[in-house]
């Protein structure tokens, strides 16, 4: 059987998806398959594109799983490089409120704190104050956004009833962020599950 010119050994095979997972910072993901690559997977940003390099023999399901893993790793690396200060965090909270809650959640203060080791965030509605644990620094941006939105939602709905969770349905990565935080807690064997950062 003649060799397929698109799949020669050593020649990268490419498949591009133009729509990244919701919340991704890149506008496109390009998967490059290589017959030379045996086990390793790597990824990097190339302009507004994320390039993921995988072995040619990977199945479609493995490809999707690894793309998701590598996007999370890149996001975590980028978050570690530059962590916003309190002023930037407050400005970001204002943008999130405008985007997801029509600007109705208006905190007076938003800041990082180092005294929250069993909670990811907390909110005092009467004071309009939101505090995020320093432990979130270095986590993917979509996770920090979820915790910020969770606390912003408490300015509108104090408890964790159906109205509260309906507000968070507006953020498309809520479940993924909750899963990420639950994984962190499971790995650290903390007694408190972070599904509800403000509890």
C-alpha cells in the first residue's frame, strides 16, 4: 500500500479546531500530530492560537482530554507569571459583574487575604467586602473568575439557594471550575470541599 502523503512518518499531521473550550483565552486551538512523538504532549501560545503537540497514534478522545489538560496548564502558568494586585482584582470584579450580572453586584472592596486556608473566598454583604484566598494565586484564570463571581453573587443573594445558583448559571465554566477546586481539595486532603467558596 503506498504511503499516505499526509501521514508520512515524521511529518506532523494537523487538525485545527476554530472554537476553543468556553473561557479559553486563545481564539483557536491547533492540534499537531507527529509520528515521531511517542508519549509526550506539549502546548504553547502562538499569537491568538494555542498549539498542542501530541503523538499521531492518540485517539480522538485522548486528544480532547489532553487539549483540555494542556489549556489548564498554560492558563495556570500564565496566572503565576502575573498575579493582579488588589486594585486590579477590584477592577476585574467590576468587569465580571457587568458581564454576568448586569453590573448589579457592586462590592466596596475586593482584596487578597492570607488568613483563609479552608475557604477560597468570602463575602460580607453588609459591608460590600469580598476577600479571596491567596491560595488561588497561580490557578487558572477561569477558576479565579468563578470564585469572584461566586462572591459577587452573594452581594445579590446571601445564601446558596436556587436563586443563587441560577445567577451562576450565567458563567459557562462554573462546573469546570468547581471540579478543579474539588480536585485541589481532594489532593490536599482538606476537610472542607470548596464547591461553595463563601460558606
